[in-house]
C-alpha cells in the first residue's frame, strides 16, 4: 500500500477515470417488488454538479477524503460524504468506496437520501456503481430507489439519475 497522501491523490484520479468510463451509459433503475400495490414511476433526472474533495488525516494506509457537492437541474441539492481509497503498486489499479447524504429537491419532491459509491480500476479497466441506499429516503423521497451515472465532458460534471418513487410524480 502507498502512503495515505498518495492514496488520497490516487483517489481523485480513480474517481475521474471511473466517472469518464461511467459516461458510456446509465444503468436502469431497480424494479419494484411484486408485493407492492402502489404505483411506482420510473424517471430520469439530469443536471450538473460541482464537487470539492478534501484530503483527511487517517492512521491507516488508506486515503480518505470528504465530499461536498452542489447538484443543479432536476435534482437541486447538496451532499456531504466520505470517501476511502486504496492504491497498489500497479499503475491503473485502485479502488474507492463512498457514502454521501443528499439533501434537497428531486423533480419537486423534497427530502434526503444516501448514495453509495463502489469503484475499481483493474489495470486501467474501470467499474463504477452509484446506487441509492435502500430505505434511506425521507420526506417526499420516502421509498426512493435508483442508480446514478456521472458524466464528465470538457471538465464539467453532470449526472443521469434513473430512479423510482412510489405513488407517481
């Protein structure tokens, strides 16, 4: 393992690489359970966001960063979170996990929810998954499920968020 500051620096490059690879297409939102009788509507939210990553001190050989985001568009929200990253001795191989709490309005519905990130680079081959943590939606976002895709083009961040909510829009 590398020194924590190197791992933190690797985290930023891993996130960027995984986001670029993730821009190839969003995955479909989850399917509602057959036991529910409520109407579930699948929707796509899109927009932009700004992110600030700040390295944090850690005693382990794992890089740690705080997340501070501002979402704009169909999701008008802020998020706060934490990332952990590990980087081995092989160029192009690393991984990160993150959790962030999102607070705001999604297509006019207000509440909070958590996003869970899992990303790896295996000798340059990326894999990224960002999903809503089940049953973390509050307020008008109770029952929210879905997946987010990050797109980075010409240095600007945007998102595609395919989600479902019970009861329609």
